[in-house]
């Protein structure tokens, strides 16, 4: 039986089944994920109560039925679950993820529940966020056209803030940039990092330099942008964290894109992926926006 309670932090919380009668559903480098017959039903029940996911509950049921959305645990038993909550490593902060390799969304209940309860709102936002990544992989070029308005607003404000342009950027130039990122980085792993950075530098020169009143300043900021991306792509968290204070002029505009471009009041996540992955903008947008018709439409095109 599903039980809902009220508290000051979340209007609705869901009592989820504990990991009894669990069975493995995935294996990532020796890290097994488990689910049960009951857990998907509990998840769908929770999503049917949230305004954000209620309009697409039939789609979510279909995606869960096909195994494309997988509510699961990292811990097989109750003892391991409790041990994970107390002593778990950095992976306990990962609430869910989309795997391009398996084309599945894994929702990690270990990291979403406290004493058996999970926030419906958090799970709904997590579902929309990861679902937008999946939609990006499914829809390809039509993803860009579906979210043209949101992507244009975000990247226009981001680059205007970053480079200090006085005049508005032509939407056609912005489109060239996010289409390049979508095709050449987000959905193409065939090229080298060095080759990609060189192309990105050339694209930004071609589309953005003409809006600058100070060419030397533009060149300096662009060099810093490419350097910061290169540090990020090395995948070493330590140097990245150390670099952020020196690259605030690159880092802060990522938040300005949401606040001034898309009207977000507060973004409580670390923004970096937006430099390279346009779908991340839509993922974050799906969490704070109340205008979700395009997001819901994208979900219905997932296959």
C-alpha cells in the first residue's frame, strides 16, 4: 500500500518498497544495480501524483514497461542499503543517470530515499531531467528544433554576458553555435578533443567576434573559454575545482543564461556541461519551468 505524508520540506513524499526479492538489472564495471517487481509500480504511483509528470504518466508507464526507465537500487539488501546511506562513497550523491550505452534511465532509489521515503517532486524533476537527455539521443536534430526558443534564449544571454557585448546577438549566429555543439560534441565521439576545440574556436570566431567592440578583449576571453573547456575535458576534478576561481568570467555567465535568458529565479546545481551539451540546458529548464508542453512532447517521441 502506498502512503503519502506531508512535511515542511516537500508537499508529498512516497513510501517506497525496500530491497526485498531484488534481482540484478544492470552491471556497470562490477557495480550492480537491482530492482524488484514492486518498485516500478511504486515509482509510477508517485509520478501519477505530480503535476509535472501526471500529463505523461501513460508515456512513463510505457517507458518503464519497455525497460527504458529503471527504478533501482545499488544495494541488494536492506543491510547494504543502510550501510550505503551511512558510509557510501561519492556515488551516493548520484540520484539517477541516463546511459547512452544501454539507452536506459536508471533512477537510484538508494540516493533518493530517507528512512524509506522519497520526495515525489524530486523524483519528478529527476525523471524529466534524465528523460530530456534520452529524448536528445532519440530525436537527434528534431530535438534542436523542438527547443529552438529555449536554446536561443539561453545561449544568447550566456555569450552576451561572457563576452560583454553591447548589442543583441542574431539568433541565426546563436543557432550555428548550439547546432555545432549538439552535432559535433553531444552526438559525435569520432573526433579528437584537440580537433573539436579547434573547430569550436573557429565557430565562435565566425559567429561572435563581429559583436565585440574590443577585439583584443574578445580574443582573451575566447582563449580562456577554450582553456577552461580543455581543463574540464581532461576529466580530473581536482584541477577543475582549482581552476574555477580564476575563470569566474567563464563560469558565472552559465548561470546568467538561466536567470536572464530563461527566467530561472535560482539554480542550485553546478553549471559546466552547458558549455558543451545543449540538452543539459533543457534538462535544467525542465526542473524549474512551469511551461512543459515541449518537454512532454519530447517524452512522447522517445523510443
